């Protein structure tokens, strides 16, 4: 992905560094050749000659907000208008899903998300989507790919009955035992993924067979996944709702936890000891409750989502209060939780869970960059880092819901290049 050339100055806005520190009321950001050279109070910004000013690009934040680009830490590029589990793998042919994934990536960037980590993909579409984004064939967030997921046979993701004779190979690698777990990871190594996504537990979506208190993988399988993945330099994450599944994942050496829904004190202690980030992805639960009936979700499923919402919110509060790390992201792409609504997760954490706007933004920027393994390059507005920046017309700390509407974006920047927002029309 190329870097912008020349100098850009962004000023007249409240500057949020993204590290949790208080916002700088009258901030300026100076970018040279795609990297930040100054982020701070306008009064101390580097002095520029008249010639430099004439050659520099100036972006006026209009009294709004200058902040790091948002990071979606649980991104499913290949999900599109999903109404039933089968829609994830057999609704559309892979050729069309590839086009849908490119459209979703473009939308995510336009929504202010300059980076994302895949939470699973049909085949290895996200691997090639990442390459297309990096080569600027299609616009989208900086992407960490995960390809197909891993689940135990009979687990949450093994829904196609045997009589269909179609298997699950496009979406999930199904395993029985540690040897098959190692073999599955080796297939993903060949595919070129960076993250291995697994399903240690069930979910409210499957109340009769694999509910949110059910285990879908054994500890031995999970340990084999981690050992094999780490051997090849890959990271491992897992859909973990049940408390025992969370603890199994932490003991097995997982690098992040998705959801972390029902945590007891022992699980929290294990989490803090290893300093593992959690991506709760809770707005999906709220939407499942509120909009589920119009999509035909059974009462038993909706009740399970309510329990998941309550437990997940409490676990998130526990983690933040104890000094743990949380990333922001969710299962967008379902009919009741569509792509484009990503920032509603942030409003939800402020209005429902009780985080402050600054805490939530830190989770959606700094912690997101740590999850991606790119904290030395993105995630905060600091000297030397890539200029992945979001300029918003309005005070985001006073009203975080401003991030929900891309019409409020003055500029969405990657490496100093304006990729979306009003300023993109001036390129």
C-alpha cells in the first residue's frame, strides 16, 4: 500500500491520540510522506515557511475530531445478508462471494475502518483480498487474514447433514482429535493465513445441540492447534463463550479470545496473567434480540442471545476494570446486523456496557493495532507511525454516535492518502 508524498497538515480539531490519554483540545497533525511527524497542541506545531505552506495539503477539521483510523478486530468479509447458518457457505457460489467480500472491504474503509482482522472467511478469500488491498486493486482496510476456521466434528459449525454429501470444507475444517487438528492447521499454513480461527465452544444460535455453555473442541485438539500454528509463526483465536472453553483456550496458549462471554474469576486471572486481548462482539447479541423475531429466530435462540448479552457485558466490564485489554469488532454481515453498522458497536459499549467514549476509542484503535501485531505502525497518532487517520466533523467524545454515519467524515486516510470522506473528492 503506497504512502502519500509531500506534507499534509490537519488542524482546528480535538486530537485523540488513541492511547487513553485526554484529548488535546486544539490539536494539529503534521504528516510527511505518509508518516506522522507531529501530533499535539497546535501552539507547539512545527513552524512552516510560506513556501512549505503553499505546497502542503491542508485539511480543516472544522472544530471536530482528529483521531486514529478505527480497527475492526472481528471482520467477516465473506458474510453477506446472512439469515441462516447455511447462508455462510452454500447460499452463493464462491465467485460471487469474492465480489461481495471486495464490496464489504470498500464499505468498511468508507466507514472509517483503516485496518481489520478477519474472523473467518469462506475458503481463503480474505488471503487474496488482503493481497488485492495491499496492491491497491480494491480499497479496503489493512487486513490480517484467517481463511477457513477449525471446529470439532458435530460442533457448532458442523451443520450440513451427512445426507447432503457436501461437507463443510469451504468454510470450516472439521477435526476429530489432535492429529486432525495439526493437519487442519497445516492446510491453513499452505493457504497463507496469519490467524487460525477455532470454535472451542457453542453459541446461542444452536440451543439444542451446541449452546453457549457447550464445548466443541477438546483441550488436546486446541493445544495441538496452538503448537502447530505457533511453530509456523501463526496466531490463534477462538469463539469462546462457555467459561471452561475460555480457560481451555488460555491454558492452550491462544493469542486472543473472541467473545469471552461467561468468565469467572479464575478465567479472568488466567487472562490477566497472559495479557490476552478479548473481542467481545456484543452488539450482534443486542440486534439478535431486537430484530431476531422479524427474521424468524426462535424464542429459545433469542433467550440464549439475551443470556449471552448479559454475561458478555459483565465479562467486558470485569476485564476493563481489572486492567485487561479489549478490542472492538463484531459479527457483521447478518441480516439483522449488516455490514456498514460497525461503529454501532462503539456506541453500544458506551451506552449499554458503560465504557467511556475514550476507553471505547482506545479499544477500537490502540488495542486493535496490538491484536493485528501492528502497534508499532498504526493505532495511535504518534510521531513515526503511519498516518492512518480519521477526521470527523463533530466532537466524538461528546457524541460517539457520530462515528456511525460516514457522512460525518471529513477524511479517512491510510498512510497519509485520503481514501474516503469529503476530502477524497478533492484528490
